[in-house]
């Protein structure tokens, strides 16, 4: 049996999920149902999957591209969760794992990037009740095919709780922490360009600014650039935003944000960081193949360096994969933020399993009543006072 102190720490810190698990054990909302999941498999997501199992679900899970943690996979398997595949950065191997999950014909899907639902459409089967999608990237992929899904799909990322608690506060904090852990570089006075000023980009910009960096923002949307300006950041044009940066962080959910065509803009020693869900925002293969790239170091501890024919160096963190779930000892977002976000997941799946979400609610935000329920439960738990002394007076 694998001992996981991190797993125990996370599970013990997820007070909201623990409360939800107690409700699920009593009500058994997933009795007789199978939940197919494709999600980052690390200690916090393992806690969510265990909560669903305590509600009666038969859980079949696979990881997302490049983020699965080996000890977590072993732990889940020992707890009776069916885990398909291991950590991989091979898209074809990942595709095979996703299709194996769907081959078990889950009643509910817990998706993270739209991968499961898109493949479900390749080979639909009877009995799928609907499910959840976690990310901006997934919503963008599923919106064009919602008329083909024809089942309730609730987008966790569109919850206001997810937006401020996880995206702004937790992503911003974990991206900065990951940058510091991997590079051991100071941020004081460094010129940081954040590409994308959605909820995640706002948090990233704020955390780097609080770490005494000089932050600039680029976003294709002029309204978001205006918002960044009012928040106190420089908003140069795209060429200047890239050329002036010591550190560039992408956070858009879209492919091809930094490509080989941008190589001539990048300053010597620049550090490229992707905070988006998929490893496509920085076109690492394109950069590696550029004729001006002379050498490239092997990735080591989350860092590799390209050298151009002019002698300029371009540093890439975690091979362009999501920085806060890659590199040495990847921790991802804070436990508290994921406690909230995963309780939203659990309650949304519960609502779909019990028939409380109509079929026409396809690729829509979390229902307001679920947001309110989760928010109130978290506030109530936060207000509970724990005694400083763990021992009754008579035992002292």
C-alpha cells in the first residue's frame, strides 16, 4: 500500500468536500451509475474522485496530457478507482486512453478540456445523462457542437466562484510559485508580459506585480486592455509587449499565441511560460524547428534553453505544458480553491444524476442555486472556530 502524506494532507484540508462526501454517503446520488473522468490526476483531483465514489459512483478515470502524477495513480488504483493509462505527453496515447474511458459507457462525464465529449460524439451511445466541463478551453471546443450533444453539460469555469477563487486568486499564485520553484530567479524589477487578461491573466499579473515585477499586458480584446490599463499595468502593442519582456506568460486558452514567427521579437534570455490548459499556446515544436535555432538543451527540471545563430537564448519552462502542474514537485492550485471548485463539480454532477438539470442546459454556466449553496457552505465552515487547546481542561 502506497502511503501518501500529501494525499492525506490534501484530503484533511478539503473541509467542504468532506462535508459533501458525508451527504453523498447518506443520499447515494450516483448509486448504480458510472462516472467517466478525464482530469489532471494529482492529490486534489483524487480527493474529488473518492468523494464521487462515496456517493455510489463507479469511477473510471484517465489523466490529462502530461500532468498525471504517478503516486496519485497508484493511490487511486489501490482505492478501487479504475485508472486508465499512465502519465503521457503523447497525444495519440492520450486519445486511446480517452476512448477506453468511453468504451465503459459512463452515465456521466467529468471533462477537463472537452476531450471526452468530443470523442463521445464520434461514437455516441445510449444512456449518457450529461456531465460537467471544467475549463475555458473545453467550453470553446464544446460550444459549436452543443446541438449534437443534446444533454446537460454544466461549465464549472463559468461559475463566479471558479472565476475569482480559482482562476484569479489560485492560478495567479500557483503560476508565480511555479516560476520561482523552477527558475530560482528573482522577479524584482523584471519586465513581465502577461498575454491574456481573463480571470487567470488578471491573477497572474497581480501576483507578479506584488512580487515587484514590472508588468505589461497584451490581449486581443481592446476592452480587456483598457481594464488592464485601469488596473495599473502597461498596455503596449503586441510587438513591444513581447520584445520588451524578460518573462512572457501565456494565459488565453487558444493555440499559437507565441510562434516561430515571433522569434525575432524575443529578447536575449527571455523566459517563456504557459499557464493555459493545453500545451499549444507556445508553439514549442515550431520554435525548435526554426532555422535560426542552433542548439537546444534537453529539458531538465522543467527548463530548457534554445540558442539562436546570433547567440541569443530563449528559455522555455515545462516544454510549454501547463507550468503549475509540471516541473519539479508540481502542486497546482491551492487546496482551498480546489475544495471550492471540486465541490461545484460534485454538486453539478449530483444535479444531473438526479434529473434536476434539463437537457437543453447544454454547455451553460453552473446554476445560481448551486453557486449559492456551495458559497454558503464554505462561508459557514470558514466561520467555525476551532479551540486552540485540543485537550479538555480535565485532562490537563
